C-alpha cells in the first residue's frame, strides 16, 4: 500500500488534513516529534499564550481553543484516510513530527509512514481509537491540563466535535464517501471517552445521516469577538 499517496489525497481536504511526507524535509532541524508536545511544557505554553493574545481571552479559553486545533490536526488525516481509502496510517507520537508556525495550524510531517488496512465501520472506529486515544489525545489533554485548570470532559468534547466536523467535511468534499464517514464517526463517538460527549440529531445543512451537538462548551463565546459554535450545547438553551 502507498501510504504517501493516501496522505497526499487526504491533504486535498485542507490544512488540518495535511501530513507531509517529502523525505527531503528530514534535513530541516526544526521538526520535532509530536511526543515533545506532551512532555516539554514550553511549546504548548507558548502556543496557549499566542492564542490568548489573538483571541483577547483568558487562559482557559485560550487553552481550550489551542487544544481543539491540535486535536483536529492529530485526528483529521487518520479519520479521512480510514474513510476514503480503508487505510490507517501509522502516525505515532515518535514518527509524527511538527514544527511551529506564526499562524494557522502547525505543519505535520512523517518521513516514512506505514499503514494497516481496515475494514467496515466498526473495524475502522476500533483502529482509530487504538491509534489516537492513548497515543495522542490523552497525553495532549494531560499536557494542557498541566498548564491550565480546565475540564477534562470539555476537552474530550472538543475531540468529539472535531470528529463530527471531519465527518461533515469529508461528506461535502467527497459525497460518495459521506455514508461511510457518518458510520465510522458515529461508532468512534460511541467509543471510550467520547461516549456520551454529544447527541446525534437529525441531519441538517450539509450533514449526512446526523448532525452532532456536543454536551459541553469550548468557551469560545468568552473570547473578545467570540460566539457560539454550531454544535454548542448552549444553542439548545
């Protein structure tokens, strides 16, 4: 299987879905393994401070939005690869690299990605949970909470929101894959710490099969020019 080709196709959905694989990037000393984000507090501290300045917010809002962006980066490419190609790239905390950028999502890169084939929606959701929850998302949550006092439930809710957002974008950009995206995402949202994080409502707008509403709030409405996200629990009140 050509995992580089899979990731190149996935990257067409946008920057949050992009994992570079150009071998020439190995010469760039600014790439750092993603595990450093979980063990070295300084990069995360700097990112939260940057987001705080941009949003004009307090630390909790900045930590929440920082986490949501990083969670979306970590899960969007694997989710999309599984849906579109039936392949889960092996992007571990040691083999996946990041480097800081002044704006936008941080670039990700993996020099020699391998992968495994996955089957139906149940198999795909199990594979994604195994690759993401303990390897990336739980350590990232712990690292953020070591910086700022913020609810673990809120952060897992943001993971769930990113899953649902990825499902929606896949359906918009690749309509023939919309049903599989909905099936995989639905099963993933019922798995482990994502279970109970939101409700699946009748499909609205561009969504296929269902629309997600989370049971927590990312706090963006407390930013200087913030508001309620489309899937926010507060929209139902």
